[in-house]
C-alpha cells in the first residue's frame, strides 16, 4: 500500500538528502533498475560499473536491459575514474555509468562530473552504503541527478525489512519512477508500461520516518568517530586501511582493512577475542558463476586492484552501538596480530 506514511517519509528523505524528489520502493536492487529505466537506458546499452560490489548492482543493470562493463577499482576500492576515462575514450558507445559509493565513501564528484560532461554520460549512482556522504560538500547522487539507495536492515539507514528509494533532480522522471514501482500504473488499473511490484511498505516507511531518519545524524557522527579511532590507533604494519577518495566526507558503512598475509588467520585471531568480522567482497562480480562465461566480453581492464581487495579485505565492526571498551579491544587485537 502506498499511503500517507510513504509520502511523508519520501518528503523527509528528500530534504535530508538534499535532492528534490524521493520515491520509495521495495529494495535497493529495484531502485537501481527503476533509476536506469527512468534515465533512458534501452535494451543492450552498455553501462560502465565496478567489479567490486554486491551482485545486486550488476543484476539491476541486466534487469533494466543493459550490459555491465567492468573496469578496475582504485586504491580506495571504488571505481577507478582514470581507467573509466580511458575506457570511455576507447568505446564511445558507452553512454551510462553506475558508480558505487562503496564502504560509505563518496567517489570524487568533481571527476565524475567531468566524465559526465566530456562523454555525455547518464549516471545513476548506487548510494546504498553512503547515505549522508558528500564529495566536495555535495551529496552523493547529485552529480548524475539519480541516486539509488537501500534500507536493508544492516545499512546506515536501515529499516526492519527490505526497502529502498530512488532520488532524483528530475521531476518528470520522479513521476515515472512512482509509476514503475506500482506495476507501471498512471491511474488505478491504467498501465502505461511494464512496471514492477516494488512498493515501500507503510510500516517500514513509518519506522524510517519516525525512529531512524531523525537519528541518522547522530548515528553517522558515531560511525565517523569509530573510524577516526581505528585510523589513529591501529598501527599494525600488516594491516592497511585504504584511503578515502579525494573530497569524500565518508559515512563508514564498512571499515575495510587489507591484510598483508593470511586473511583467514587474522579473522580467526579476532574471533578468538570475541570480535566478529566480515569480507566485502570475496568474489568479483564478473567472476561469479552467473557471469563467468561472459567475463571476457564484459571486462575492459585488468582487475588487479579489485582482486587485491577481494583476496585481502576484512571488515571491522563499526556499528554505532560499540562501546569505548569494545573499540579498545578491537584495536588491541588488531595491533597484537603477528601476521
């Protein structure tokens, strides 16, 4: 049901994000697909994107009718914009891009805008991990004018189930997105195109509006404080913290470390101290079984950096409920590891 709670949350989300229109939907995956369709993607269009992300990023491109084209990541783990520039110059048929603001970092918006203008790119930004992040003071999603986000429970702004939203600067596009999420209806039982069953639930919208969105500033500040402590106090030469992109005011959905040595042994060492960890992401998207037969056609550059992240990244706890003692214990365990 799309009722008053959804409409009220959409209005508050748009204000908080700094983009004029927000359209709630059922998931971050749907948000990317809807954004691409509203931005004009047609069957077979090539879409430049990252190999290092959740599979949903590329799955949404396929579902919208596009074909993902992968280039390597940079030292931050985000799409390498220098390699994007080379790939775009070599193949002028690429007209779309889905960059991912991974780990809660914001890609360099000024570089992204330069590529947009030089190559007439249409950009739909995957902001599922980066709600509240900015690049050079501007919110993620503002460079391309299309942002897709997720409210999956583990996200910085996560509800109590699945949910997502498309945000845009395009008023007509917002109207179409609202239609696409509801079977393509423009009026009751009037279907102008083939849409999705992708409605944000009223209950989830109410929880997001009344309990979670008002707390986002505090939660984000706490994540930044924990990240600062990790950056200042973890001094083990076997552990590398990838740098944030230039201009990024990151929101630290994930705190990644690159392990020089045995990743599994490091995770076991932390587990023995009662510290849970994660890995984001152990298998690159074009190397997933669903795509491996097509990988040669989809990959445009060697994926050396992306493979490095896939093989050595470990995610430390960074949720806002960590106590000072918790953080002390995590830092000590990282520094004690002998590699």
